[in-house]
C-alpha cells in the first residue's frame, strides 16, 4: 500500500515538474519571440489600398521591368517557393550570376533593413535595386517609366493607386506599389506561432527540447523577435571563421556599405522564418542541409561543437517556423503596345 502511495506521489510530482518546465519554456520563449501577425503591418508613409496592392502584385510578376523582359521580382523571389529561388546565387541579365543568395521576400517587412548588408532601409528602396543592377534586371528608372507609360492598362492602374498625383507613373511609385504588395507576403499560423499563443500541444516534445537548446546555447541572441532574425548585424565567424566556400574572402559584407573596418564580414542576421524550406543557406548559398547550417553556426558564432542530438533538436525546432504560405495568383498583365520598348538581351 505504501509503495503504491509513493509511486502515485512520484507520478504527481513528475507531472507537476513537467508542467512547470513547460510553463517556464513558454515564458522564456514569449520574452524573446513574437508570433507573425495575421494581417500585414501598416507601412509608415506608404499606406496600403486594394488598388496599390494589386498594382504591386502586377509589377512583382512583370518581367518587362527588366531590360531583357525576361526577369521579374518573381524570378528570384518565387512566391511558390517561399519567396526564394532554390539557387546558390540567382541568375540575372545575360545569364550572369549574382554575388549573393537571394533572401526570401516572405516576412521581409519585419526586417530592420533589406539585403544581406542592410543597404536598403525598406522594401521600397530594395525594390529599386535589382531593377538597376547590371547583374540582375539591368534597366534604368527612365526606361522603366517609358515602358509603363506605353501601356494604358498600367497608366490607369497607377492613377487608381496614386490618385491626385500629376505624374502617377513614376519609378518611386513603382517601388511603393511593390512594397505594399510584398508586405502582404507574411506567413502566420506556424506551429511555433500557435505555441507562442498558448497552444502547448503545437510543438512535440522533441521540438520543445530543440527550442530549449536553441535558447540555452545562445542562438536567440541574434535570431529573435517576430522574424527570428533580421534585426541586427553581426560578424560571420565571431569565434571561428567558416571555410572559404561558406564565407568567401572577396565579400566583405556590410563594410561595402559603411567603409568601416569593424564591419568587414558583418552581415544582417538572416530571419529564420520558413528556413526549413528556403535552402540553400548563408549569403554564399553554399550550404544545402539545414542541420549542416546549424552546426556551422554553433562553431562559427557560438564557439561550441554542437552534439548530434543538439543539432537535430535545433533543426527540428526550426522546422516549426514554417507558416501558412500566401496564396498568390499570377496576375493578367497589361498587354504591350507598339510603343512598348523591345527587349534587349545583350
């Protein structure tokens, strides 16, 4: 009788201990992370309207923003591939290879700045970059405006999106429209989001262990907030410099923006939302397995050799960051006219 009583007491104490541990884990997680909101954030200075979002959707998919009329935002940031392109580095004008892996556009609105080096303050500024980059779309603002003005469908769409403006069709307004559309590309309702909102069953035991390891080992010091990253800049190789194929010698990171010696090999911490489906990893795009990327971060940033169990646990947790993917229908674009500039391939 006494043994049964002791056994029952131990089971109760064990259950209480596990419940406390679960509550403590959730409390710690809520202090460092926030769920993706269910609606897009309001953009300061660029309020969204249905007309502006629809124009941005058309422009995102339109290859005529490029000189060759072959490359669109969608080319390197495929909405069917979690806003990425499954390439180490993207292919641009004249089959040129870009210098860095294309970051996802999904949830990018929550980043402190855009691009790996943070050279664009927001999505509107970012949208202008690839259009003009010779290795990407290789176009000019003037040619873009000529192209858009040549199509009555676009002229009408710009006037509706930017009512009252004398020159509604402009390079700036193109970027603003793309920005409000990209701000809709958010992925709420991931298992981790449901867990943060109080659903203790949203994560398995193994995933909770991975979350605890992620926080205990220090991953959350750089990858936190609503996007689990994207909020600050850090050297790649704080403790141990990765191999040259992972961290190419010639790419000095944020130094190329600031010309500050301390910013050599400094990059914006990549956001980890949907990271399990946006391979390959790092700015070089040279690592294809998420578990390998986790192990590299352990040695390079934290100075520790993660055990196989810790690596597997963190990798399992990261898979819970995959949210509901936005359903985006390819728009019917305004037809070209005889006044629309012809594509230039060289």
